[in-house]
C-alpha cells in the first residue's frame, strides 16, 4: 500500500534528486516524530522508502505535543497553572452567563405578570356612607364639586366611569356614570346665596340627593393600609417632575436604568468619608426595589435591582416609569395609613389637588422622599424646610428654575393643612370591616377583582367622634393624675409625687338606632400605640345593664303577671342579703348610703344598687336574663349579681342591645357594610341587619321616658345638661371598675366606655369619664345637617302621660301644682290623687303610685354615681322634699340647677 502522506512524497523526491538515502531517511523520521497527532499509530510500508522490493513496516507514534514547539495544535499553554486558570475562567464565564440568562428570563416573567393588570387598581377599596344633601342646606356649588372630585368624578364628561359634574350659573349638574354607586340618573342642584334652593332629577323635585361615597382606604393593598390617588403622567405638573428629577435622578431621561457614573461617585464619597451620604439608585432602580424586592441591603439584591431596572427600561417608556413612581412613592404617614404617591401627598399635606401645587410645595414633597418619617414637616419642620431649600438649589443647578425663583420660594414659610386626628381615619372600623369580609370572601378574590366595599361609616360623624374622644380623654387624664398625686412631707418640705399607673383607654360606638348602621367607631385612644379594639373587647357592663332589669319589671304590665310593676311602684333601698343557690349575695350602695322607700323611676335615675337587685329578685332573675340575652347580651346568667352588670359585654354589643329601647322594642344587630360590588359597580353582595322584637313598643317608650329622667334629673344631669346638650335624650350612666355611658336621641345612639386594659379600678364614675365624651360627641353631631333634627321621642299608641305630684307621686291636682310628667302603659297609671285623705299619704301602694311616702329628690347638681360619689351629710325632710322630680319632658331648655337657697339632699 502506498503511503499518501505528503512528507513521504517529499522524501521520495529528495532521495531521487540527491541520492542521500540514509540521511534523508533519518530526517524524515525526525520530522514525523514532531507531528501532532492523537495517540493512534500509523503505518507506512518500507517499500515506499527505497527501490528494493522487500517491504518493512515502520511503526511511528506521534505524541500530542512533540518537537520543540511551545504550544500544541489546540493553542493551550504548556504551563499547567495557566491552563488551570483558563479552565476556571471558562467555567465561570459559562456559569455567569447561564445565571444571567436564568435571572433575566425569571424577572422578565415576573415583570410581565406584575404589569399585566393595572398596577394600582388590583385592591379592594373601602368607601364611606354616601353624603346626602338636602333642600335648604347651607352649601355652595364648589363645595359639592370638591366632594364629587374626591369621590372620583370628573369635571369633563366621559373621563371617569364613576360620573361627571358641571358647574352652571345657578348651581351644579351631576351625572353618575355606569360604575357609580347610584343609578345613572342626572340631577340638577340649584343654589342661591350659598343655600340649596331646589334639587331636580328627571323632572321630579327631590327633598334630598345622595352624592357618590368617599374613598376611605385601599385596605387590601398588599396587606398594607395605604391611601393613594392614581394620576397619569400628563396630570403631573411640570414643576413636580422637575423637583423630583433634580434631587433624585438628574439623568433619568438619559440613562438606561442604571446610572453607573452616579453609583461610582456615591461609592467613592461613602468610602472616603467613612459614612453613607449619597445613594446611587435611579428612579427606575427605586421602583424595581419597591415593586419586586425586599429592603435588605446586600450585593445580590443590588445586582438584581440593577437587572430589573434595565429590563423595565426596555419594556416601558420613561414617562410610564415616572408615572409608576409618582403613584407608588412613599411620602409619609397619615394616622395609621401610608401616604402613597404625590397626588395623595398633595391632599394630605396641603389639602389641594396635585395640579394646583406650587413650586415650594413641590420641592417639599420631592425632598421628603429621602426619609418621610425623619423629614416629616409636622414633626420635624426645620429639617423639612432645610431639605426643601436643598431641592430648590438643585433645581437651579439643573436649570429648571432661576435663582430668583428659588430665593422667592425659599422665603415662603411652610403652609400645611391641619394634621388629621388619627381616629378620624377610622382605623379600628376598617379593621372590623376587613374581619367581616374575610369571613365571607376570599381575600385574593377581593383584591384581584378590585371589589368596592360600601360601608356605613359617616366621615363627618367619625371626625366628631375622634375630636370628642381627644377632648374627653384629656379630662380623664387630669382626673387620674389628680387621684395618683400625693403630697409627702420630707423634713420641712412638702414633696409632690405622682404614682405610676396604666393609661386609661376608651371606646366609642355610634349607630343609627333605626337601621343598626355603625356610623362612627373609635376603638382606642391611639391606634399607632395599640391596635386592640376596645369597641369589641368584653368588659363588665356595670350600671348601664340596669335598664334591662327595669324593662323586665315593666313587662309585668303585659305578660299576665299577677303583680304589675310600674315606674311609680316603690321598692325599699336598704342593706339586704340575697340567696341564690347555696350562695349569699350582699350588694351595698356607695358609702353605705340608703334611701328607704323609693319609686322605680327614682331608683333608676339615681342608680341604686340594693333597690335594683330587689326589683330583679321580685321579677325573677331568669326573666331579666332572658330579656338581656334576647337583646344581644349573651354572657348574662340569672344571678343577683347580673342586676348590677357583673357580666361582660363589648361596647358594640351594648350599642346593639340599646336599640331595643331606641327602636320601639326591635333590636337591630350592628352592621358595618352595606354592599360589596365589583369594579363595574355590579352588586356582589348586600348586607342587612338582623331584627328581633325584644320589647313591646309601649314598654320601650316607658323605659325611654324613665331614662330621660336620668339625664334631666338624675346622675346624667351634670355631665349632659350642664355641659350644654339640650336636645331630647335618654341614657344611663355606668360604673364598675370602668366608666360607661349609654344614651340616644331620636336619630342617634352612642355608647362610650373608659377603663384600664389591666382591669384595675378606674376609681372614677361613668358620669365623670364617659358621659362628658358622649355629650361632646352629641353636641358636634347635632351641629351636622344630617343629625340636627333631634326630636321628641315618638309615643306609641297605648301609652299615657300623667302628671304626678313630686311630694307624693300621686296624680297631681290644682292643689298640688308642683308636679312632673311620667309615661305609663295605659291602664297601669296611678289612680289616687295627691289631695286624697287631706293630702296626707295614705297606705303605701307598692305597685301603683298612689299615696306613697314622700321621696328624696334627685340632686341635679350631683353627677356622681352612688357607687362612686362622695358622702354628704343627711338632710332634713323638708330639704328632701324640695325640688323632687322636675318635668322630665321639658328638656329644652335644660332644667335649671336647684335653687342655691335650698338644702341639697344626699
């Protein structure tokens, strides 16, 4: 076989030309040894090298690296160290490339998923009760327009699916949209001289019109309580854009997501000055961190942040990225809610729309981005002002404004809107709404479908509640401090010490007594300090339970009992022992003061303990317990202690229970949500209160009349009437370890509780703690148009009012002109007159009011519950007779305090 290797051919040619066979053969062999090859062996026949016919096989092994060359045919260095480094580099490059591809694809998918749906609309929204305007209300067109604009309406038709409005010469025209809470029926509100003159819809004149509900919060926004108004890039004023870019990212419109020059500059400054002074993150990097990453500070997170920023720059325009940032950026805290975005911040800090923002205001918002808490203009005004001025200087550097404009803006003082009281944002109410809905809906469903939750909250009433609580708790703190203050003589000096102790807490629940709608709710004095909702925390009810004892007694007029008890029936208020099973219960009045034979009306007004337990015993503990349970007080047991409110119930449940009195005997369960609707406004679920007939309307009215006596002549007089609330009202003070007040008017019911979280004794009565808060709240509520009409309680058929002599509690005649009016179920009113038997009290009627022993009068100047009042000296019989019950019906104007020349009874 002929060898085909070219070197052999050259050998043959050379041998033929020179005749130097052996030398040429040696050279060939040497040359073949230097060839690169695999480990395979090649064979050439010997006859290829000579003229002889004999054949000799020559085996030649060609090594991988032979000869004197430094590199083999693959080009790798012979040095093993260099070769190892090259291999490591190659592996690392492949690994990094693979990792980059993996994370690029991963975050590309995440970004696609995050921005596939509307960025800021995928959360449930909570709305307040619709604001109602009435014919004759004092309100101008601009005020109505502001309410509609805050609710999401536009002043241009077609721009908002919720609706639009148009200011006209004589008022305002309102057109609800397809997604409105209301049906899309337009209305025209005519306004003359700041007063609503006429409301017309579809040619029909209306007496009232409901506006679109206001947004309370986006409760379920990533499980974060936040307030946000979403705006488009075109809606952001240029001065706001310029301010942000000047201080946060000057090359925003030039870089591709990462500003490497700024990062290296910031890193060098931090390194040389040994502290962190500058950040290198661009707006896109901040956005990628906020949307997709945790706040941890690691190299890995920084690299991921840069990668996401680069990807976002490829997917979105600069305008879109800035729009995302403008709606997302955190700008502080408003109560318990986060302020998200420039539009919401403009409303919170300046109470104006973003489009109306000024240069110094825009600079302030841009400045506090760096540290919303540290630079809060409310808490750190000097820091915020310094930062604002730095932004203005930066705007000069970027040529966004002139030096003259900057100096003029620097001279402008901070002009901030008054900070809202946190409770006015209803954080405890919102938490309860969430709990209510999570029991019925899947949380992801609520978020993903952008459900709208329409609640019963009245923002104006909630604000009134917050202000009343703030004012009232200051008074409570002063009284608590006084109780804890002691003066100790040390040597010749007197030292004043204040004993430590817990801070008093509070709860307020206000609802519509005829619908059960919770209109306002305060669950504590500071949500930021404690999220414990005291409105739903169980506490001993104290004396506000007593009306249920007396209601059970009044029921004897209708339930066929052989013994009929009325408000004028008498009971002995004296130390007593009550047996229950194998136990003995011995209640005592405060300071061991007892009043002898008294009417039930008087016993309730003065909150007498022994008298109340005796009434419960006579009626039957089981009947009282059954009535209380049917009213919603589930924890009660048929024991003597029940009569004094020893069993626990939350303020919210007590508010529901008191609707039994305020709503003609029908108990309504409190509700917080009216309706849940989807993003298009279609109803998903409606909520209604549970109704239960607990009392006959006649009994409910008699009890209301008796509780009017508590406020007009009893323990509530000082805290209510002397504090300036004159509308017709009924209520009851309560004192146990805590302070309570439960009261209502014809259109509003409110329960207030004050106490300590550790159940220690407050040592202050409900008349001194809870009642002033109730009164302040009711005064503010009565000033609102929706609640101004607090009328006399409507008397049902089957109830009669009779005039009774104050001295004898018999029917009054012209010879006994000092009388008062009381309500009775028809047929149970007293029969005897005051002048029978020569005006001398005849036999004692235990169940009817004729011929009773003269009763000690109510002391209207004493607001203390007997359980907590200071002891006073006993007075003579003439002092007791003077000024017994005043006219309970005459509550406007409020009764005058007793004559100073009279001797006040104990």
